[in-house]
C-alpha cells in the first residue's frame, strides 16, 4: 500500500519570503503522479502543482516549484515570494491509476501561516 | 467548464432524517468519487464510480448509499446518520485512463448531524 508522509503539521513564513514544505512517500510502483493540493478556509481543494514520476525535470508553476527526488521518494514544495493568499492547508498526494479510475492517497497536511 | 458542482453547500440533519448530497460535472469524466473529510484531516476515500458502476467501497457503513444515475451526476443518500458522521463531504471527478488523471474537486457539502 502507498503511504504519504508530511512531517510538518504547521509552517510559518513572512510575506515575500520563501518556504519549503516536505513530503515523502512510499510505493513499489514505477509510474505514478504526485500532487500538491491547497485547501483554504473556503474548503475548495485546489491543485497547485503536479509531477509525473517518469519525468526527471522538476515541475514549476509560477511561484511554486517542486524538488522531486524519485530514488529518495521525496517531493517537496517550494513557495517563493509568499503572499497572504497562500495561507492554507497544503496536502501532498500520490496518485496511481488504471484504465477506469485513479485513487489519491493524501498526507496529513501542513498548515501554512503567512504573516505580513 | 472545469467545475464540479456540489449541492447543498451546508446541510443540518437529524439522526432520523433522510437526505441526499448531489454532485455534477460536465467535463466528460467517467470516474467520480466521494470523500469524507474531518476538520484538519486529509480527505478519506469513500466510494469510486467508474463508467457509472461502483468500483470501490471503502467499507463505508450502509447508512451511506451512493448512486450514479448517469455519467455527469453522482448522489450520496444519507439515512440514520450518527453525530460522528458530521464532516465535509467532497466529490471529485477525473478522466478515465491513466493519462491526465488529475482529480477535480467540488467545494464540498458541510454536513452536521444533530
């Protein structure tokens, strides 16, 4: 069974600074996807960034980037130039799919606090 | 349209009531999911429908009854719930197949059982 571990229950950052959220996972599969989801108080789960395991290049989306270390099974999220709107719960998730559907395994989440 | 729409947004029900949660998507996705999320916890998978057929039931109590009437609609029928069933219920959908399997989530229904 796949597991996802987020060891930081809460992180704090000041506006305009950079913060890194950690995530490790365990799987015996070679092809899979990894995601970071953001869930603000509005409770909508918003996809921040995704990484395909077969791609060596780290994914980047504007101020968000990942450090994907496949051998170490590590998938950290870096947020640059943090903004107040980045404050939310962040979930790391592992996805494995088949021809009919896919299932997400979530970490326990990291609450990100952003101060002015 | 990349939206998953859930209704109602909030629901308060008694333990003897029967109610239903509704989820709709028009992205052509053939896989739809129900998740339950307690406060400050990750979502927990309850049910998976693939091509309108129930593919996964994660040992969910029978007081939760899912239904997929067509490829765009997913319902969750609730009956004789307990206070511990109070939670945020999230619906999600994804395209079938292994490629491009990003899951799109609705805003959820906040359920309170009294």
